[in-house]
């Protein structure tokens, strides 16, 4: 079972999950630029 370490959620309901921070950041930036929405990033811990 792979646990996604980094999570984020947009106001439109889109959720982002990734194991690597760079991947998450890239996907969030693309979504923000294309939609004009703001994505909130949840705390990424090392559980």
C-alpha cells in the first residue's frame, strides 16, 4: 500500500495527492493557471 505524503484540495473539489513534493507542486500550479482557482495545501508529514 502506497501512502500519498502530500495532499491538496481546490475550492472546486479537485484533490491532489503525490508522493513527491515537486510532482504535487507542478500539478497544483498547472491547475491554478488554467482555472484561476486557489489550491490549499495540507500539511505533509512523514507518518
